[in-house]
């Protein structure tokens, strides 16, 4: 049996090969889609691949720093303008629940699994809450992994095909062009924000902690640039691995039941996202691309990457996702108790 280290090295080599193939073929987002596709194929083929553990968590700090560096006085000045669309986020979350829970119940899932499968929160959070409440953990893991996977695939296609966006935005300056003092400040912000956030129990500490610390540095004029392009590409590669390895050990029955259910649910989410995108665009609050990215219910890390490559307003997009995640994390368990959603008997 290969050791954990051997599995991780093999997985990393596979991911790098996937990125190289996608890059050579001039396919979009090669550092995200290449590793994700390679690891997905390997997982479905039964290869002994393994996620990167704490290295992947550390990579998310890069995205937190990137978001924090984009929070400037100009973005803060636009907060009142954003309030109109942020106010739509609770409506959006409630509608997803009203449609999603009956959808999963009709597919035969128990009440608790249906509840947490429908909630548009983070994969780890929803699985943890569902496990505590007695849900089918494997079903939740695969349904949410499929939601994230499908959204990462579908969102760029819609952005380019429907909204005419390009995915060639400058994700960051090359490492050689980033001032050494700002590089050191960003590295310190990443580490202090991540570990400090974990220490005080901040949810999503690996992204939110560095984001908060870097935003403070940006607003005080100490940081003026994002992390270097090489760092953001590394984060993309590790996120791609993380999505692909979710399917390790998946069976044919799980593919038919859990994965197909997740894909069908993404179609419902896409319709709701399109409706809210249109509403925000008609209100004149944001461009179609930014409104779409703000309401596409993917994970924080994945949506940050897509916002970066689309050249979207990171502050606008991430504010909406933070609002959604906070609402779901705080509200989903509380609402489940109030509505009497209980685990199945027997």
C-alpha cells in the first residue's frame, strides 16, 4: 500500500500533468481545470490519489490576501450602493431552501439529508452540520462536491457564452514585479490571519482571516498589489486537486444517486442565479458578469478564482458570498431546529 506521502506526490504529479496539458492546448483556466479534470478521472478510475491536507488549506490564504488587497477606500465608499443587491441574498437563500428541500425529498432522501443538501453553504460546513444532525454524510459530501464541481465548470461557460466575458484578467503581477516589503507583509497577513482566525474560531479562517488583515493593510496604504500570479496559480492548482479527490472511492450506485442528484440541483440553482442576476443588472447596481458571479452559489475559494480571472470587482463579488455563507452557517442549523427537521428513526 502506498504511503500518504507517496499518494500525495503522485496526485501532485498528476495535477501538474493535467495543468500542463490544458496549458499547452490553450484551454481556459488551465491551472484550475487541468488538475481538477486529471484528479477526477483518476478518482473515478480507482487510482490511489489523496488531497494535499494542510497545504491546500494554506493555499486558500493566498486567495484571502488577494481579496483583502482589493478592498480599497474606493470599495468601502461603494458599500451603500451594494446594499441593494446584498439585501437580496437572504431572499435568494430562502428560495433555494424552499425549492431544494422538497426536491431532495422527492428523490427519496431523508429530511435531514435533504435539508443540508439544499443549503448553499460551504462543503465542509454543511457536511459537519449534517453529520451532527444525523444526515447521510456520504450523500452530502458527494452532492456538495458535485455542486462545486459543476458550478466551476458551468460559470465560466455562461460568463463567456452569455455575457461575453473574457477569462484572461490579470490575476496578479509576476513575482519579480512585487515589491519585497509588500510580499513580506502579505505573507505575514496570510499566516497571522489564518492562525489567528482559527484561534478565535472564525469560520473559513484560512480565507477570511488573511482577508481581514490584508484589507487593513490595504486601507492604510501599506499594501497596493495582489499576491503574485505564481502564488494564485498555485492556489488554483491545489483547489483543482481538492475538488477532484472528493470523488475517490465513488461507486456506480453513488454516481447514479448522489452525483446525478447534485447535477440536477445545479440546474435549479442556475435558474435562480439567472433570475437574481437579471434583477441586480436591471437595478443598475452591477454589470451582468459581476452580478452573476455574486449570486453563483459556489465555494468562496472557487468564486474568488473565477472573479480574479474575469477581472470582476472582487469586493462586490466576495461581499455577496460572505453574506450567503454567514446566513447559511448561522441560519441553517437554527432553522432546522425551529422547523423540526430531525434525523430518520431506526
